[in-house]
C-alpha cells in the first residue's frame, strides 16, 4: 500500500510538470481553461513534493518504543557491528 501511494504521488507530480512545461513552452497560456489547470498544477507540485518526502520519511524511521523515541534502522545496524 505504501509503495502504491508513492507511485501515485510520482505520477501526479509528472502530470503537474506536463502542465507547467506546457504553460511555459507551449500554448497553454492562450487557453483560459488550461491556464487554470496550470495554476492548480503549480500548487499541486509543491504539495506532492512535500507529501512524497513525508511518506519516504515514514519508511526510513520506525517507532522504537513506548518512550516516544524514534529509531533509525541504519543507525541500529551500525551500533550492532
């Protein structure tokens, strides 16, 4: 499920980039409907970028215990060596 969400976020991110590139280099600026979609896409790119980093951050860290501390799996592997 987590991988599917990350893939979906990346597909939406690529779609938003198509609208932004179409606005800058194509004729999207002349069509009012495409201009509105491009403005929405510009905001969505920022939101999707933040969401992707949050979901990838959840994969990097896991909750260690009841004391509220976070444990990084890579640090614990290095400590056991």
